[in-house]
């Protein structure tokens, strides 16, 4: 019997619908520990493929012959080999993940957040494999996309399906964990790319400055996007309030954590801005705003249908990053608990500034691994 | 660096560089050095991890013009 294949889309479905899923990850243990498929009811076993070349005895006793097993590796080659070995050993429901973790890193799962005033809609695109969240606002034949990923064809296809034209692409800040698709999307669609000016001091291209007071309209003046200057993750970080109901916080505030201030090498300078934004600027806003961040770090942040969101008022009660009133304690929490930096973050920043243009394969490699834009205890 | 045998695994995708490295090592004697050339970037961490799990020794590894080279001393 031939080994069956499974796509990243099918795995994404399993994660967001909490389907019991068993994954055998055959990458080496360092890579596995760094980053793996998580969330929903996913159970993962790690056994590097090179330990299985002489046979699968070490791991087969952990699994039932008739259970569904999805074998995963970096790019899909080794998982195919291991899946074949399981198949030959009498396992009946074995799959190999097509394209491996590399493909998983790129998968985007769209989910509808809400209907907006005047017939518009707001969608969240969840990049499950990397924890990136981007947003698609459509109204009256027009669309704006916020914090778009590199895989722009996904948004283009979505816009086509909805019959809307991409008028605006917006980055809430200069990203350090993933390569922005905002500029490319705007160029191809003839739209405008918006970026905060303070994050754009070194960019090599034309853009429209994203700043407080300059509202962006999507559709026939129905949906209003209000920029709100909220520095801290970067000096230019700007949040967006959509339709007076939704607060897109970028990398400033997440559901279970807060942004890190150090990815441009200025933790000491920016920690004060971060504190001011979180403990003062955001506090002045309505508790009823729904926070929609640009990332999630934990699978526990994925809600129903894979959505990531929370009421601002609820975050002021529960998010640990918002409970530290003492300034010195806040400072040390943010600067003492910094996780390792995202893979290739300096090169990613340069790419997003337009200073370097790696080819597609290099861009893929640069983005491998978790996003690591948050600080948490 | 001196090597007993050179394995050309350039252009091969995972898992083949390791499969071939394992086979070549089996044909060598204890203390011999196998030199492996590969272009699959994943080989870098995988060969290091495999060498460790097999008790062999990675004497040196280099990367030049996209070609990864490894010198592995058989246990």
C-alpha cells in the first residue's frame, strides 16, 4: 500500500477543530524543541529519522497499527521515507505531510472575525505555523490588508473570491520576525502601502506615512481605520482602531503576553515607550474594544475556530504583562526575560527596509521557526 | 584536512545525505575519516546530531559557496 499524503490545510483544520491528531516529527531534536506543530488536540512524538534508518522498533511500540499517524519532517523527504517504513511494518493509516514544516510555516488560515458597519467584514488570517496574524478588511468592493505576510497570492486570491480591490496595505510596524507582503501587494494591486514614518527612516522605497489623525477609509466611507501611535515594540509602532470596535495592536499587546522592545537593539530606550503605551495610552481606550494582535505565541491563545482575540478590559484583568504597576519591576520583567531573537531577524528587517532582496528560497529559510516577538514570564 | 574517503552528496535532498553518510561510514574502519560534501542546508544540523547519536566525532565542518563539508571520524 502506498503512503498517503496530507496537506498543511488539512492539518490546520484538525488544529482549529480540536480533532485528536497524532504527529510523529522526525526532525532532529534541537529543531523539534525549537518549533513544532501545536494547538488543538495535537499530540507529537519526536524521533529523528536518522535513528530510524535501521528500523522503527524504537518508536513503533508507542503507536497503534490502526491509528492515524502523520509523519512530519523539515521539507517532506524524510517523512515520506519514515511513513513508508511504517506502512511496510503494517501500520494502516499513515500520512506524510507534504512540504514538511517549511510548508507549515507558510500556511495561512482565514477566519471571519466580524461583520462591520455598512456591510463590510473583518477577517483574521492565522499563520498557525509561525504565530503571525494578519487582517483583511473589506467593504463596498475595496479591501485593506494589515500586517500581510510574504505569501501575497493567498490574499490576492481571497480578494478575487470576495470581488474586492486591494486599495491599502498597512504594516503596524517594521517587522523583524517575518517578511512583509504589504509593499508587494500594494504594488501589484495599484494600492497604497502605509508604514509608520519613525520605522521607515532607512527604507529604500516610497510609502505613505501611517500616522495618527490620518484615517484610512475602506469602501464607500463605511469602514474607518484610525491609526493610534503606540510605540514600544518599535519606535514607530502604530495601532489601528477599526469601526470604533476593533483594536489592532500589532506587536505591542498580545492575548497572553506583551511585545518585546529589543529587536532593533534598543530595549533600554524603548521599554519606557512600551510601558507608556500599555499602562497609559491603551488605558484611555474603551474596555470593550476587541484586541486583535499581530501574533500569538501559545496554542492556548487560539480560540474557537482558531481565532485570536480578547476584550481589552479582560486583558487588563488577566494578561500578566499588564499587571506590573511598578516601573522598575516592569523594566526588569521586560529586559530580563527576553527570549532568543527570531531566526535571521536582522536580515528580515533589512529585507523589509528594501535594503536587500533575497530570492524566494532564501526568504523561506529566513522565516523558519517561531516568531518570538513577545516577552512572557 | 586528511580524509580516508570522500562522499559527494551534493544536490541530494534530505534524507539522502544522511542515508549515504551512514552507509559510507559502515564501510570504513574505526578511526577512519569520512569527508562529506552536501548542499542541502538541513544536513548541517542533522549530520551534527546523527554523528553525536552514533558516537562518532565531527572533526570539522565548513560552508563555502553553498557547499557544506563535514569531516567525520568513525568511532
